[in-house]
């Protein structure tokens, strides 16, 4: 039975867009990343970070990095959400994570062909794309490698080429599979409006920092 979700568990903080000559897996551990700098300043906020890595021409990678302030109390609660979130964030089973991390996309405004290509169907991305998971002292990061799927590569490429004329909503939830894990609740969400990808800053390779 479908039902409206409660408010998102995590609070949206900000978004970064980068270009690089290497994949930006575990970008939060880079000394020039805002999460690492926040930790160095003594900020003990815990962040949930999603990094969508998209291949570009000339061996570049475009990274769309979203930061949410996480709520550890919600993760630790004995609730339907907590029963999924604790093993997702605290354990080391990436197969479990792949089977639970669910992205819900929707292009609200944009060319018809882009809206049809993206659709609105929730997707367990880990069944189709390579995903990397990293836990740090003050963050949990998921890196989504769009280059690992031809279909995803083409679809996201269409979105990038039309980015300045589209509005896209993305919701994230952790899939519940038993009665004790339901109802699902929205983990995090973001709306991108006419994103100008040409403003992406070129960052150095990790070894050059």
C-alpha cells in the first residue's frame, strides 16, 4: 500500500559540482573538501553525502555532490527506518546496501525526451550501477559510477546536456522488505533547477594535493 512519506530524515545542506581527471571516490576524505575542512575546524556534524560521477569527454569526470546533515538519533531509533538504517550505515555489507538504497527521480520540467528517458520509477541503483560506500569520522558517502552502465550513461548525459533548461527532483529512501521495516520514509531529497554545469570547478587529482 502506497502512503505519503513523513518529512525527510536528513536536512539538505549544499551541493558542489566538480570536474576532474580521475573518479572522485571518497571525495569527503580529500583535504580540500568541505567535509574534511569542517572536521578540521572542530565541527562534529555527521553528513550523508551522495556523489554522482558522470564520464565526460577528454577523460574527465563530472561530479555532482550533495551534502545532507544526518540525524544519528533517527538511525539509532527502534523504528521501521532505524531497523534498515543501522545495518546500512554501521555494517560493512555492500550487497545489503545495494539492495536497499533506492533513488526516486522525476524531471518536473524539461524536454519531453529527457522526461521520458528518466521516468519516475524508483530504482535500486546498486543492481544496475557500481556504487562505492565509505564511512569516515563525520560522514557516510555513497559514490555512484554512472559510467558502469551504458543506459545510465546515455540518460544522465541527456540530462547534463539539457541541465540549464530542466528541473529534476531526486528522493532517496531505504527499501523496506518486511512488515517491521515499513512504512518507508524519505531519507533525503533534493531539487535541481537549471543547473549550469559549465560552472563546475576543475579540481586537482588526489595525489597533487
